C-alpha cells in the first residue's frame, strides 16, 4: 500500500502540481499587480484593525479569530516535522522551493479568501463559505462544490488529522517512551471535548493557543539562530547552491529538492489549496479584500518565518543526511544539538500544541463542508466519530504512509480549487481594485456588491446588510 501511495503522489507532483502551482501563483501575482508585496504593509494595518480584533456584529467571528483558525491548521507539523523531512529527503535546496511556493502562493491565498468572503452565506449567528460555496454560486456548479466538500472533509478532517496525531505520537514516544496507544486515548478524549463544543469553542481555544505556541517556538528558534548568527549567511548560500547546483542537477537531487520543497511548502502554508477560505468566510469584515490580505499574511507568517527558522536550525546541526529518524525526531535532535537534551522535551510539548491546534482547525474545515452538502445532525455525528477514529489510526500508523496519503488528497484538493479561483479571478481582482481605490481616497474600505458587473450568486454585501450590521 505504501508503494502505491508514493507512486501516485510522485506522479501528481512531478507532472501536474509543480506546473500548476508555480504557473498560477505567478499569473495571480502579475494580474493583481503584486498584491502580496505591494500591499504587505496594509496586511498589518488590517489584522490589528479594531473591527478585526473583536466582531461587534451578531454574526461571525472576528477576522483575527478567522486568521487564528486558519493559522491553527497552517502552523502545525509541517513547520517542524515537514520541514525537517523536506531537508532530509530533498536536501537544503528544498527550502528555497518552499520560499518560492510561499511568495507566489500568497497571491493565490489572497484570491481564494477574498472570493470566500464575496460568496459567503449569512446564517443565524455566523457565516458559512469557502470553495464549495463559490463553486456553486459563482461557477454555478454545485456538483463540483460537492466533490470539493467531500475531498476537503477527507483530506483535513481525516487524513491530515492522522498526520498531526502521528507526529505527536512519534515525538512523545521518542522523548518519553510513552506507548502510542496511551497517546491515542489521550488525544481522542481531548479532541472530543473540544469539537463537540462547536465553532465558537474552536475559535476561543485557537486564538489563545496559536499566538502562545508560535511566540514560544519562535523565541527559542531565534535564540538558536542568534547563537549561530555567523553561520546564517553561509546557510542561505548553501540553500541556494543546493537549489541550483550542478552537482544536484547531475545527481538527481535537483528534482528531489523541488518536489519535497513544494510538497512540504504546500502542506505547511496551504496557499491555493482551498482550506483557509473556509475560515476566512466566517469573518465579520467591511470589505472582502481585508480578509484576503490577512490570509495572504498567514502564508508569509507560516513559511517565511516559522518554516525558515526550523530549516536553519536543522541545517546548522547537520546529521540529517541518511538519517533513519522521522521528521519530528530530526527536529528534536537538531535542537538538542544546539541547546542540550532538555530541548527535546520542549519540542515534544511544542509539537503537541502545534499539532493539536491543527486538529481543531482541520476539524472545522470538514464540519463546514459537511454542512454545505447537507444539514444533518446524523452526518455531523458520523463525521466527528470518524475524526476521532483517524486520530487513533494516525497515532499508531507509520510515518511514511500517513504522509503519502496526505500528499495525494492535498494535491487533488488543490487542483479542484485552483481551477475554480482561476475561473472567478475577475471578481476577486475587481474587489481588490475597489479596495485600493478607497484606500487611496483615505477611506476605511466598505464593499457593496453593486460595483460588480455580475452579482449573481452573491447573497451578502448589499447596502442593507451593512446597515443592519451597524445597527446591531
């Protein structure tokens, strides 16, 4: 089974996804006039905007909470275990390709999350939206929306959660010698206690966990980097030389670097996959582009900051070539090399926080899409039980198998979503132009759907919607 899964994964990434991800990322970047670079300062203004910190309306989460939910899924095992395995299998050059995917993918992230806001659907006390919704309402293809909803539910709610559980299990087994079955039981109880609490419970937990775990990890990573600051320029040069070196091209390492960089970069930052838009759609904002900018910032936050820190530490420690250790254990060994054996304990605790918050974010993506297919308490209960079952499976399954499954479902999901946002790009680009025009005039942008030539399928963003929210 492992051999079959790896063959399918290699085919998808070698012949299809590399071309599509890089090509469309570049196209979105050019057509939006380099939104991820030109509007980078605006990302900070929006994320700390008063309306973004606390939703005042009756519906939805704040845009900061929506960012936290998506970051909970982004900031996880990909940043620690995924980066280490990319460096071990693809060489240091894989880090360069992770950067490329992040820099270009931020434009894709902006487009998908902006579209999620445009086509979101208001409900009693929240909004729902995401790729399935803009496929149905924007493309008029509900069947495609259903296919995507099933795919993301399987990918995130089930397969990705097995990856998160697997990483926690490996970290604690290796560090403390705890039996994987005991770890599985603990994770199931903790996950069940939160996912049965609903979206508000997830938002409240993740907006506390994500900043705390990120700050602690970044603080330790920066400490290690500062201690090795003299080696950083050499490591950057090493990354570039391995990404384009003649030795790597001749030895086949060039292709491995690209493939591993793209696989682990996509897993980590999720740009263009269609996952973050599910959280972005829940936010209470005055303009869709605001949430698009916040989600684009999430891509930089994840890959350029956190993944790079991990990569530098692993490369500086060495010993990753030919290592029999799995991804998270390579990271633990690297930290132990730099600052002592106690670091292994810290990483085990950190990976628990990173990965468990990812389980919560992943779960929500599935719940949102279950609701899209059909509102059913029975279906939701079955889904929740399946999530718990996959947490158990991931805790005891092999590292290679769960990651191979994740790569396959992730690729299929990304291809479906990238097709949809390419077809709807004109809508997202017009929304961006409106945002820029209002900012240039010194306004805090407010969006109304009547600026669009085609308003079909857009249920929110009428002038009466803003009035009712302000009255609330």
